[in-house]
């Protein structure tokens, strides 16, 4: 059990995240696939992922032990993913922990020694994990996290910090002075002026404690509901077409359906010129429905939360 004494200032800085930490969700996904004992709540998710799993990607499991969860997957979850840097501080710390526990394999030793082939393999493996275990569930994950955060906020509005901390999760208890976290680690911790952040997670099955330099994160299961695939998007609903126009509505649905869609691919999907596709994307971006990132000479488009809500909700 972890015990933390909270002052009134600590309580003022405490908050609940209302958006997912997709890097953490991806890392948890790998942990569940690596475990020989599936969690009942995630049986549907695990079966769906396993049905399309590439055995080559199982090298990922070398990064996991019972104690250590990789904490450097954020770059792989971005709309335009960037290569993983095995030399980044989080990656170096994780590989050092694996070495201390004598859990290095030829693959993870190659990462630790900076071999380019090992880093390339890791990028490919994480891209495969993201494509099968995360991307088809992004909207559902976002919804579960937002729902958990809304519940926590309601409790805070009804009864302040006391009610929030007493109700956020059964493994969290609060006596008015000390916060107790029922974890695998037994320790007394201090926030030292850092904000306390509760992070709901769709793939978490227990709470975890992560003291970072600028904040302390307590992750906890967002809901007991099974994690299922996002509903399919095919063609824009009539209501969306009336609002945006047929071509622009089709552009929004294409971006929502295909993360990091390029302008060239958008043009092919819409059957218009690249210049016309760029103009449609500009209007959607100016309206807050999509965002764009540049990778060299290539522009990638991805939906905002408002854009996703509009694209998916237009059929409801």
C-alpha cells in the first residue's frame, strides 16, 4: 500500500484527466497480450487483437516483466508517429531496470546498446501493436475515459475533494489527511508540491502509481465495461452532408476513418485534385474539426475530438 499525506494546497492541485494517455494505453495493451492469464474484462478485446496478431510482433513482450511497464510509447501513438528513441531518458531507465532484473534478451540488449536494427524492429512492432490493439478502439477509449472523468467531477461538485477521493476507485481510500493506494508496492510518498493527477484508463485493471518530475499520476480503471471496437464509418450521414456539404462531409469522414491521412490520399478518396483536397482540409481545420501535422514535405490530417463527435454522432 502507498500512503500519501495531502495538504490543503495538495487538494487544490488535484485533478482528474478527462482525455486518455494513449502511450500508457498502448503499453498496457502489450502487457495484457504478454500475460498468459487473460483478464475477463478484456477477453473480447484480446480475442479481436489476437485474431490479427503478427507473431513477429511478439518481440515486444521482451520489454515486459511483472514489475516493469515500458513508459516510452507516446511517440508511437501520435497522429503522425515518430520513431522511438531508445536513447531517450524513459527508454534508458526502462532498459536499465530490465538489466538490473536480469531480464535482457538479445532484442532488448540490442536496444540498450543502440543497434539501429533493434530500433527499427521496435518501431515496426509498435506500429503493429497500435494498428491492432489501439487504433480500432480510440473513440471507445476516449469515451470511457471522459465518462469516468465526468463522474469524478460530479462527485467533486457534490462533496468537494473528500467525496472525490473517497469515490474515485475502490482501491483508493481517504481519511481526510492520508490518501491510501492499494498497490503492489508498500511505501510512504510525498507530492513535494507536484499536482496529483488521477488518470482513468480503459485498459487498466488495477491502479498504478507513477511519480514524475512535474506531477504524480495515479492511473485507475475507467469502467468495468468490456472494451469493444469503435463503430465503423463508411459514408457521411445525410445530416452531416446538409451541414458541411457532400464533399466536405466525405472529407471529414475520411480523416476520422484513417488517422494521419495525407492530402494526396484524401484527394484520391474524394476524387478531386490535391489542390481541392487541400482547400477542403483547410476549411475543416479552420472550423476546428481536423488538425494537421507536417512530416517533411508530407502533410497529415487527423480529426479533433469535435470532428470525431460530429462524424460519428451524425448518424445517431
